[in-house]
C-alpha cells in the first residue's frame, strides 16, 4: 500500500511537471524591446465615390497596398518607426508612394495580442492612367493610416498579424482630361480607403 501510494504521488508529480513544461512551451512572448521590422500587405478600396465635383468624374479606386517599416520598440506598449507604402491602382491614375512615421502599440504579453498602428506622413504620386480620360496626380498630400489587429508569435523573433485598417490619401493637385484629351477643371482628391490584410513581424535577437 505504501509503495502504491508512493508510485501514485510520483506519477502525479511527473504529470504536473509535464503539464507545466507543456504550458511553458505554449507561452511564447514576442521580443518587444529593440529593433523591429514589419512587412504588410493589404487590399484597400475607397468608400467615397464622388471625389471631383467640378470635373463631373467619380473615382472608384481599389488595389493592393504594400508596406515596409522599421524602428525601435522601447516599451511593450510603444514602438516608433519609419516606413513607406506602395499603393497600386490598376488604372495607374492613383498609384502612389506614402512615406510615414508610425507609432505601434501592443497590449498583452501573451502569444496572441491585440495591437494598433498609427501612421502619419506624405504621399508621393508615381503614376498616371494609361487610357483616356487621362488622370494624373501632379501634387501629393497628407497620408494617414490607422490599423487594428491581432499578432500571433511563432517564436521570440517572428510573428504574424492580421488586421483591418483605414487609409487617407490626399492629392492636392490632379490633372484630368476628357475623352477629347482636353484638360478639365478638377478639385483636389482625397481618398478614404478601408480594407484588411496580413503582416509579418521580425525582431532582433
């Protein structure tokens, strides 16, 4: 009886140790202090359908936005970095390159944590429509990005994220042409875009 109890206690201790080890292995905290890099791919579409009242044209813009940023995370809740995005408009008219400063915040030390991103900068035009009526951004403007999502740590230095977001892309001067290739008056264009995508996070060792 004494030997049976001893074996039972040893088995219980071994089981507790095994469970503790498994739990420790499941708890993976992404390294939050130091240099970080984030690659991001999103599909965005504008929600304001009328962006040029004087010319009578309505812009429906949708496409992929690719982003790359890097910076330093000095607290779990705060990381500051620099980055750029490339928004590819299939028509070419509103293809542009936003440059920005960002603030990233992560709210938990668990393997899966919610996060937010705020980006502010300037958007540079880099394209024009290839088919008439030709539309071309001649002067860019303010860029603003907001993201809310969740990040899952694969290990201490690699994590994946999924998010939804909002982008404001302002164009201070837009050159438009009619079907006869004649320039027409045009208001500045501000695109209010929403969408979602995925991210990959890399942190220094």
